[in-house]
C-alpha cells in the first residue's frame, strides 16, 4: 500500500482550515497530518485529500455532495470518515465548516488513553 505525500501547498491549506478551538493539536501521521482533540483525530490530510470524521447524520448529509468519497487508502478506507470535495479548495470556508462539525463531534468522545510504554528487555 503506497501512502501519498502532501505538497507544501496541501499542508498550508490544511493548517489554514483547522478551526481555532481549544485543545486542538495538529501533528504528523504517516507522512501526512492529523488534527486531534483529546487524542482523537477529527480531520486528516492524506496526500491532497482532506477527510473528516463527523456524526452519522452529518456524514449522510455530506455524502450527498458531489466530490465526496471514502477517506484513506483505496485498499482500506477509514470507516466513518469522508473525503471533502477537492473543489472546496476554492471555498475554504466550506472545509472549515466541516472541520468544525468534525471537531464538535469528536470532542464529545472519551479522551484517548495513551498507550503504555513497552518494557525494555
């Protein structure tokens, strides 16, 4: 499975559309970026694709929009995630709105517990 890499323009666009909300952390994920709240990812950059994890009702609404699709590797898309239309690059406020919905949804989930450190042998 080959993982696409984002361009600098992709990274800049993604960072510019992440909501300015408390507790958000943007960090690298497999050569791409993820936006997290309480340790849970709510939006991600996969190559040039921006994906969001929204509520089931919001996802049903979002998937009615032309240009949306599965998020992640085509061989193994991420369940519960939707890629935003590439045409929204010209409408960053649409991306920010859906990232905000994703943030609102994921921030209601329990915080992710850190994985225990592996014991050295």
